[in-house]
C-alpha cells in the first residue's frame, strides 16, 4: 500500500472525530489505533486470553448462541432491558439507526482463540507443504519428526514477522480477533473499514446517539468510535465510585473481581503455556504430515560410463512415525522446546540478535530453568520479547501497554533486569488459571 493511500485512510478516519459530540464522562474508544490490544494484554503488558470457564451466555442473540465474560453478559442484559424500557416510554426515536430492541450479532464466539488460532496454523501448514517444501525438493529432507520440526522452524522464522506461530505472537498480531477478550459485543450487522465511514456517520448523527452513549456508560460500556455498533466493556469504570458503585465495577462485584485483579483470575497468560502449546502443535502437524506423506522420494544421480551420460536413480523411502527417542527426555526434553519458544518469540517480536546473542540468551534462559523451573524460563523469554512495535496502521494510545507509558517503561526495565539476573527471578507455582 502506497504512502498516499495510507495517509488518505487515516485522514478520513481522523476527520470523523469532528462529528463526534463531546459528551461529559463518555469515553470514545478507538480499537483500530489507540486501543489495539485492549483485552489482549494485562496490566503487566503480557498477552492474555479469557479462560472460557468464565463465559456466560448472552440472551437476546440475533442468530445462534453468543457468549461473553460473565459480568459483561449480565451488564448487557441490564443495559438491553433499560433501552427497551426507554423505547416503550417513547423516549427514543424508533426511526433511528440504533436498534431499540438490542440483539447480539457478534461476541466472544467470533474470537474463539482456539478455533481461530488453529485455523491460522492450518493455513501456515498448507503453505508450508504446498509451496515451501516444493522448492529445491525440501520435502526430501524430512525423514522423521525432528527433521520436520527443523524444516518447519526454517519456514516459520522466515515468516515470523508477519505470520506468528506462537500463541503469544498470534494474540499480539492483527490476525487475532479482539473478541477473544470476551469484553466486546456488536449489536448490528455492519461492515468494517474505510467504506463504512458514511455508515459510521449515520450512527453518530442518529437522534438516539447521545442517549445511547450516556446509557451505555451507566452499565460500563464504551462505544467504539470506528464502529458505533460495537460495545466495549470498560473494566476501569466505576472502580473509584464506592460506596455507590457504578459502571463496570457494579457488575464485576457480583463475581468478586475488580479492575486490579480481573486479569489474574479471569484470564490466562499465553506465554506460560507456550512450551506445551508448541510441543503439541508440532507433534500434531507432523502426525498430519506423516498421514499424508508416509513415504518420500530420494533422487541420486549416477554417472553412466558406457553411455557417457548421467541418470537419476529414484528410491522410495519410508518416513518414521512419531516416536520420541529416549535421548530426548528429562532435562534435554524441556530445553529442546524452550529453545524453540525462545527463537520464535525473538523473531516474532523483531528483537535483533546475532548467533552470539542467541547463545547468551539460551544460557541465561536455561540457568533460570535449572534454578527455578520451566515457568521461570518462560518468564525470561517473555521479558526479553515483551512490547509492541508501532506500525503504519496503529499508534500508541492510552491502553497501548495495558498501563500508562511511564508505568510500562518501569515494568519493562525491571523485567530486563530480572532477565539478566537469574538470582532475582521470583518463581511461583501456578495452577490452571495462573493463580499462585
């Protein structure tokens, strides 16, 4: 995309701001740029996703069954009833764009992490088999599961910047749906993107817009300025309003959580599961590969003296089924997969490093692992690769790192200090929800 086209897109988006009414206390949410990672990172700047055990069905769905975080589901239900009551009391213009009978068109299901991540990986695998392996007969280098992993790593490293393989990298990429947070609900079937600017204006100029915005705030919701039909739950709203609790905190109280601890109890840190995730992923991919291509052709060129030419000798060989060898067990087993996680995350995060740097990181990572366990090694990797790159299509905003920029930089410096000093690592034993 040319620079002129890019600039025109952003100028067009910025011009929309001129039409937004300035409503007291109402937050204009900007998912496309300033709040790109909202609900996908916690207060530590770590990639997270909602534990599906904390989902609750949202009633009033337009099609199918929809879910959101339990407190979001209850907030929306109360909001929906209130809007309906206002409509029945003739307080709303029934000819407006905003629906007076709110129904859910999109919610968590459109961002189901496991489903979408697996689809993403399947697309990469298809490209790997159909295109990458066909060049220079690379498929012939794969004889067993470990040569498969080696070749797939070469492929993944080449594309890591644009097509991440780790779940952490995927969550922090533009391939991941923001709906994985369980904090967003769309109430209309609308298209997204530049062609929708006219449609956005129709919502902003709607006679019910001011009422809708103010009413949404009461129930803890923000309106996405680039998609006014999208409601975003504001986790921070109402937390300072005790004893008369308002906004999001009114509903979060029902489940014993607050802005300060909701990520701890409701979300899972992706990086702590990365080693197990990649191991299972690579094993699954090789099983699929072996099922499709149990044999491979080896071509050898033989010089024929009598005919004074060269003939190719083709031999069909069998690949080995997946069977982890004994030499890769115990400590070696963990360290093998940790190195894979480290390399992929460095490449995905565009962290510059030489072979010498990488060996240093490996040694430091393994020191952490041997002293404090695999989780400490995964924390080390995360601390090295934490942070996000500003691109043409996003900008630093108020929730860029999950916390203010100054606070994030403090956390970042502390993380790097810990990463370089193994004796400073605070290792904790965690259960299923990353709870100490």
